[in-house]
């Protein structure tokens, strides 16, 4: 399932469907709670089901089945609503709706990615003409590094200009995104890509630290301010 569709599905009131095969093994699925969706789920999964157990997300029984036939449903009103949808499907008078269904494993994997640190990429070169594709090279290196570290890249910015000039458009974009809480991590190839004025650079790093943004480099690892000594070596 596409990530956007999965994200939308997980915002809704859900049913957990446990589909038991003839071997006693079962699979778990999430789908949206509605009489039509429940009926469609039963019909879509009946081929592989010896029985099904449907619960809400608090593990309260919604219904269970023998194959495609409802065995128990504590909520009699809901049972009537489901039956109005299900019986025509069982009689071949109506086709089940191809509803969004996601396995629990897929949903948990998606949700676990939500805990990944959000990374921005920042690239800078001094030369006005990028003859050798240095910006592209920096970006690729940082994308690869992000994948290696398990970060998810949510934004990027770049500058062409002197490291002594801290009024750069790309750097301003980075700091605005940091201030807006859009990132957890900033990735640069080397610390000097941020700037070459030690005092201004320390001020910049202190600002990122106060915003809770970590700075990483594939060449230098995690970069921290050391308040006991000067951490910066700009060659």
C-alpha cells in the first residue's frame, strides 16, 4: 500500500481482522470500521479462512465467523447492518468492495519509520561554477550517509558562495526549518560547509543545539560543541 494511503487509513477507526487458516495459523489485518468494509473483508478473505475473528483496537469482539458465515456478533444492530451488506455478496448479487487492507506487520513497520530522525541535507561550494558536479556529489554522499544512519531525509538546501558569508539563502532556509521544528538532524559533508568564521560558526552551532538539532558529517561523525575547549578546526 502507498505510504500516503496507509497513513490515511491508520488515522481512521479500525477493525483488526484475524484470519485463521485450516492449519490453525492466522494472519492479522487492519481495515476501516464500517458495515460495508466488514462485509467486504469477510468475502475478500473467505477463500483462505477456516474462521475469522474481528475485534476493535481495544481487543473487544466485533464478530467471529465460520468461513464466510457470521457466528457471533454481540452488537445486534451492527449485525443487521453487516448482514444487509454481506448476504447479497454471498448470494452473488453484489461484489465486495476492494477496501484498503493492510497487514499488521506492514502497519507496524510504517509506524516504526515514524520514529526515525528527520534529516535535512545542506551542501555548499565556494566556486561560482560547479564544473565538476561537487554539489551533486555532496548531496549523493549525504543521501547515502542518511540511509546508512537510518535517517529519513525531509528537506535539503544548498549554497554557492564564500564560507565567510553567513547571509546565504540556503543556510537561512536551513535555520528557518530548524526553528520551525522540521528536522532532528542536519547533515553536512564537513563542518566547514556551514561556514569558515569560527566565532559565527560557534554561534550557529549553539543555535542548532538549543533547537534540539544534531549535526552529523560522514567524515566527522556527530559534531558537538565542546564548552571546555574550542571544537572547531577549519582548514
